[in-house]
C-alpha cells in the first residue's frame, strides 16, 4: 500500500469513528495538531515556539491546596504546554475536537494553573516525581524541563521563573462569550486551515480535508 493511501486510510477512519458515542477523536488526532502547533501559535501570536510538552501534569494539591485530597500528588493534564523562552511566554493549550466537550472544571484548573505560574507548577512536578512509581517517565519529563531551563539536571532543583502565560483553546468553531474571548485566546479549525493553506504536502492537505469535516458537530 502506498504512503498516500495509508495516510488516507488513517484520516478516513478518524472521520468515520468520531461519530461513535465513546470515541474520543482528540485523543487520537492530537499528534496531527502537535505537528503544526508551532506554526499555528506563530501565526496567532507572532512568536517562535522552542518546546512543546504534551499532557503536562499539574499537581492537584498545588492548584487546590484546600481540598484536603487523600492523594494531592495526582494530577490534571494540560493537553500541550508550548514554551517561547525568547518571548518569556508559555501557552497552556487545550484541544477540543467536539464543540460540546468544553468542561467548566477544565477551564478552572487552567485558570488556576495560569495564576500559579511556572515556578509553582514545576515545584508540583518535583513533588509528584518524589511520590510516583513512574520514575522512568518522570525522569524523561525532568530531562525535558532541564533542556527548557526550568530544572537543574544535576541537583533536580527548580530554577524556573515566572512567564507571561496565555490560555489557548483550539476548537472546531468559536462558541465562547465575548468576556471569555477577552480573557483567553480561541483558535478555530477554520483559523488553522488558513494558517496551513500554503503547505502542499500530502499529509497536510489530507489533514486539512478532515479538519473541514471536524468543524461540524457529530451530535447534530
């Protein structure tokens, strides 16, 4: 099977299976958004992204210290944290492929994460690392944080500093209120289609074809 047909098959399956009740498209399609995320953010904000961390863990006990959780070292996950050291800006990116999948609790922990800022969030990751049984994976994460400049790799000390933080929602269409649009940034699938429209390789063109379909609500 030729590469082009394999790519078509991948997206054909995503296009089809997203209509099933339990299928979470964003969990399967996030890699395609990740490929283009630096281009998408640069087109929106005019900055170069040097690092992207998927499924960034935010320690529950760090952003909800008053909950009295039995296990404060559990974590919420931010879909992508994108870092521009040059502009001293971090983007907390939440991906939604279904217009009905936005959740108030997700919005709240993103807002709380923004207020805590990077130094406190990195402290939380170090606390999780001390408690977790997934030492190898957290070791890999700590290595990445070291490359960013947030952790001293030899001592595992937090050497990060606070950044300008933006919350970004990538979603099919803009259904948010005027107030929310003032507080957060919305990037629609239509915006992404415009950003990537000049790229003519087969993967991008097939992604854009599906992205147009994914603008529609599968529940309607």
